[in-house]
C-alpha cells in the first residue's frame, strides 16, 4: 500500500506545458494574488462552489454591460489554483474578480478589467513557465489508484475523472468527481476525491492521468456525494473527506491552523520530495520507533537519514521542505526501530489470531509521529498506535502487529467513512479513538478474553 507508483513520471521540467506559455507579466500578477490568499490564514472565508460543467460555457457579464462566455480555465497542477478564466472573446479574467450567481448560472465581473492577453505569446527571457493544465482536459483524464497483492503494489485504473468542484472564493479546483459501479452507464454512484489527494502525472507513453494512492475498495466504500449533510458546504464533511483520503486541510481553508493535528497517510508521503534551497531528494522510507510511534528518521532514496524535526511538510508542493540544507542524522540507539515499508499490509493479531491487515498509517506532521493505524475490518477502522506491540515475523523482514484489544472492541471501534463527523480533525472523534487504549475492559470483553485463554 505504501509503495508509490513507479511508471508514472512527475509533471516537471521535462514535460512541456499542456497550453502555450503565459506572458510573464500575467504570471507575476497571478503569483502575487495567489500569495496573498495562501498567506491569509484566518480571513473571512465562505466557500462558493460551482461544478465544472456549470462553469464551462457559463455566461460572464463584464464591465460596460457586455456578455461573454467561459470557454475554459487555466489551473495549476500543483495546487489546483485557477490562474485565469478563458473567455470566448479571447480575453482572460482572474477568478478573484468574479462573482457567481447560482440561480442564473452566470458570472459577473466585480472589479478590475479583463486581461486582453494572448496565450500564444512567449514569456520574457529566463521566465519560468507555470505548470498549467486546462480544466476541460482535467475532467476527462483517467483516474488511477493502487492494487495490493501479497505485499506488492501495482497501478490500478479506478475509472475516469468526470467532473470537478471549483471554489470560486478560494479560486481553486478543490475536489474531483468520479463514478463507480453501474452497467452501461446506468446505476453509477458519484464519489468525491480531494484534488490534493492525487497528482496530475504522465506515464512512459506520454499519456496524462490523475494518480492517487487509494485502492478501488477504499473508493468504493466512500459514501455517495451529496447525501444529507454530506455536501461541500458543510465544513465537517470536508474534514471527513480529507481524513478519509489521508490528506491535510488545504491552504485556503481558514481552519487549517486551528487543529492540533495535521495528518497525512504514509502512502501519500513515500515517493514525494525533500526540497532544500540547493537540492532535492526523494523520500524512500520512514523509520519509526515501534514502542512510541516517534519517527526517528526520514530515509532518502540514496539511503541517507534525515531528522524529521528539520523538515516541514508542505501541502502546497506535496513535499517536505526546509529553508536550510538537510543534515543527515543517526538513529537513537535506545529505540526499537523498523522501516514502515515492513509494516505495509502486515497482519494484525488479537489473542494470537489474525483479524485484519494494516491498510495504512497516519503520520502526524506536527509532532513527527505515526499516530494512527487504519485496518480494514468491516469498514476502515482507526486505532491509535499505542494499542499495538510490533514485532518482526519469522521471516525476519515483515512486521506483525499484536493488538491489545478484543475482537468485540475492534468491531465497535470508530470507522473512517468520509461522512460528516468522521474526521481526525474532530477532537471528539480522536477522543473516541484514543479512549480504546485507556479504558478498562467491559465485562463482555473480560469473559471473551477469559474464554480465549482457557
């Protein structure tokens, strides 16, 4: 589960932009606008969502009473931010200057002017082109995840991106829509995935796709989009979606700095980059002290160890980064250390019997610890790391996790199901998880434990 997809190449310097170059003066203005938004934690933020199929083709009322029409939108593949709305007249407009009227399915220019910019112009010399993609292309890309088989992880096609949700207040594509199930187009169920839970990549044949680290089963078990309180206007539902897919709150969410925990899945971390002012490396593995869950080191692909406290996790770039050079480190000799790759798909035992396997681990980016373990047991159940005793299997490589639980308590443990209230950002939900390691056994659990020992 933790192995990153190998035959997809990151969209980067070797990949030509999907659209023609954007003039440098526009790039500079847009970067300034995005910087103000990204740095404004705590500003009055009320999301204004519009579906991609509503946005594309919608009318735009511009200054002077003219009416134009949206033909496309140019967005950053790094963070989903919409750089420019492209209009039928050939003009462009910043989403910051637009207001959406849902009852009319129309946009209206609020202030400023339409940027009469040609996307055929070349940038100024030495200008770095943005990593951009057209919205109309994004909502037609294939969607990939992972498939596990005896510890090996392979690319698996999950379906196709068939829509997106855009928050015009944040000026970004925030979620992707896909469908699962159904026959011949009938009976399909719509599912929602955070934009930053995937990456726009291309394979060795040059074909683009959205690649995630989720399995088909995990996508299938997520609830239908738009049921009752499960809609994007509900912040509790948005948090539940982030937790379910193991990603942080996005930068434009004003509640990002309020939580005392910010967690991402280990499968999301591995294969990502460590960025310094002068160099970059790839995360190859993570070493954890199995007694405490504390991460002792981040393992670079070249085998060198980096102290996690010297790094910060950046959702914007989906990387670890530091303003200084990365110093290698040595492990604390008093710890009992293990690679998290050895915990991938490890069996979980209760009273000597296997009851589940490890689905994923949640890394606390604030405290540099493995805080939670998710297991697939009639739903994606979340357990605190502290309930496990981790040992090495007889083969000397793989891990075995002995859970200090009864089977009954496991089956009643909290489930991450992407519904409102099912969120690791919710203190009450976390208290329910952590309480399992602290409470005394119930009478029924004591009876079951006694029967098992006879």
